C-alpha cells in the first residue's frame, strides 16, 4: 500500500515543484524588468536629430514668420529646427506653407 501512495504523490510533488520554479522565475524576470532604466517621457523611438554645429540659433521674433500673427496669442504653436535655425510658427497649416518654400521664409527672417 505504501508503494502505491508514494507513486501517486510523486507526480503531485513534481507538479508543485514546477509550479514553484515557474513562479520564482516569473518574479525574477519581473524584478529585472522593473529595475531596468525606463526611457524619458517623450523620448521613445528615434532621438532628435542633432545639427552639425550642435548650436541652434534662437528664434528672434515674437510673430509667426509665415502669417505674421503674434505667437503669444496662439495655443498650438509649432517649434522646430531648420538648418541650425529655430523656427516658431503659430499653427500646423503655417508649417505646411513653410515646408513648401523654406528659403522664402528664411529670407524674411534674415531681413528682420
């Protein structure tokens, strides 16, 4: 009788042991994942492209170079760097206009 009971308890013991090892492994993997440094907010994906000189000229105007509207009055301003020059526009449609002919607007910026 004892031999039969010991044979029946062996699969249960093995199953409990596998379950325990799986739980320990899952906890260890989760702990490692939590300890890994997370990326800064907004820094997912590719890093921002750096200009060759590394220095960006600040935008000198308080108005949109495309529309002429005051930037302070707008909620959805668009800021970006174009060939080492920071550009600030009042809205996304102005960005589309700028992208069509950036040289035109850069000339305006240099003239001011």
